C-alpha cells in the first residue's frame, strides 16, 4: 500500500490550497481516509476525515474553511483549504483506514508541507 500526497506549498494568509492523496496497492476495503497536521514542535492532530459513505469530521479550527472529499473509484482523498491562516502551517499527512476481515489497519503518506505567510 502506498499513499502519494501532493499540493502543498507556500501561500499568503487568506489564500487557498488543495491537497490530494492517492492510494495505490489497495486490495481491500477502504473504510476511511483523512488528513492530519503536524506543526513544528507539536503533536500530529486530526484535520479532517471522511468515511466511504461520505460522513465527514473536521477539527474545530478548520470548520467552514476546509472541505474534505474523496473519489472512491480512484482511492483518492482531497482537502480544499480556504482562508488559510498562519496557524495552518505544518506538514499534512494523509492516511487510509482499511478493514481486512475483522482487522483494521492504517497506512500513512509521506507528508506535504504547507506554509502560510502572514
């Protein structure tokens, strides 16, 4: 299983970015996909997640600014980030949750850097 994230970069405050994460080598059912963020010196926190059925979860700090979506046929998850703030700066990691039988496993991408300048 491999996850390839892209779309990070440097943007001014108030700007927008769209992250993508494509999963390959998936032979079993994906039950959830999402994004975590790790700011310098801080722990990795959930930003947004989406189930196969489309149910979404957002961190309070990004509600109404970020939108998560997914393409089930392409095993790809997206994160559209609007009105970016300096506190959104960090490395964004995508993940995929897979169920095989009764066993749940998570796989992670390599991370993509998002830097918001004020």
